C-alpha cells in the first residue's frame, strides 16, 4: 500500500533555513503537496509539485523532488517564529480522489 | 468565497446520542471529503463524494454515515459512537480536474469528544 514517511521533529533558530524531508512509496504519485497545520486548526496548502518536475520555488519555499529515490523536501528560507507548526507532505495518485498524508514533522523555531 | 466552512467547531456527545457534522463550500468544487485526525497523527481519509455520489468509503464503521445533499454541502451523521472516535474531523473539497495540482481546500475541522 501507499506509505509516506517524515521525520517527527525539527528545531531551528529564527532566521536560519529549515529543511523538512519526506519519502513516499507510490511511484505513480502525480502530485505531491506540502500542508501546514497550526495547533487546533485545519490544513493550509503551502505548495505542490508535479511529478515530472524536480524543483519548484515559491517565495521563501523551495520544493525538491527526487523521483528516482521517491524523496521530497521542503526548504523554508529565513524561518520565522510564525512558521512553527506541523508540516505534512501528501501524495496524490493520478485519476484517484485519494490524498495520502505523511506522518507529519513538527517544526519549532526558537529566537 | 475560497473557504470550506465546518460546523460546529466543537462537539461533545454521549455514546447514545445522534449528531451531525456539516460542511459547506461555494467554490464549485465537485469532490468533497471527510478525514479523521487523531492527536499527533496525520489525517486519514474516511469518505469521498464525487459529483454528489459516494465514490470511496475507506471501510469506515456504519456508525458514521455520510450524506451529500447537493454539490455544496456534505454532512457526516454520527450515531452510537465510541470514546475512541474522539478526534478532529476535517472536511475538504477539490475541483476534481485531473492534473491541476491545486490540491484540496480544507476546513478548520470539528473537534469531537465522545463521552
């Protein structure tokens, strides 16, 4: 079955870059997403990447995709305290309605 | 309107109660979803409605009963729940257009406590 794994926790200093990693098993994933969830809140879509791309940049966010290794990463430049949250990667197989979430990475930003 | 609205935000119910969760979107999305999220865990898919028809049921117990009265509304009827059903219930919608990559818009969830 589909499996999406992430490291559980990341702690960074304010102003540094954060890199959150994700590995997935489903090679037929067409889109891969990054969502942010703040305490007690729903999920906010941050960015996404199509499976035939290897990089996408969106302001402070850079997504890297290594399709061969089924590895996805999210880099947040100039990390701020407001970036503290749980970050989920998610994969979507083409022509299905299913979005499979990773285990989530809790990002803590300290001053 | 680019939001998915869920009501109520919090719900406490007894194991013999019947209650309903509601979800509404006015983005013209043709697919709507229910996810369940336990504390410190990722969301897990429960149901998918595509063009107002149930297309996916992830082997959810029958004490959860979804309903899609029209393309903008999605309900989740709850009956005879167990304490382990306590969780955050998230509704989402998507445009269902293959290959858009626009992802899914999530509501802020209903936090359900079963006592």
